[in-house]
């Protein structure tokens, strides 16, 4: 499984569409282990681009602080799961919390 997290300066970027990069984390769901990670620069922000781009990179899950409803809809159509309201933290910590079933999420930090 591949989990994508919008990041800036090594931490989750609260606004999905304005991040500098994406950290892509490969995990083994059965063993709940991180297998590897890669950081890739985010493309220039255009409405609707990021869901297609991340799906093309093989993302199965997005962990975000805030994400607009249109992006969430596009991910749903592509059968990519989305978690919003994640705290600003290091990608590995977020993935480990999600794998362990103890990720605490707040409100979606995006209102569009």
C-alpha cells in the first residue's frame, strides 16, 4: 500500500493544495511496517490535478490536514481513501498512528 502525505519542511502541510512536496510511504498492511519512503516535488497547483497525479503515482490513501470537497470527490471516484484533519507531524509518525489505528484527527482545515 502507498500512502501520500502533503509535506513542507519535513512535516505535514496543513493545506493539501499548497504543499511543497509529497512524501510517499510504502507500507505492508499485514505487518504494519513502513517499507520505504520517497519525497517528490509537488506539481504546480491546478484544480483537479493533484488527485489525478497522486493516483497515477499509485497512492491508495491520502493523509491530509485540510482538503477541499472537490479534491475529496475526485479521490473517491479514483477509489483512493482520504483522511482529513490530521495534525502537523512527521510523515512516519502519521503513518504509524494510522497503521496502529490510533490516529487522532481534528476538523478539516480547508473550507472549500
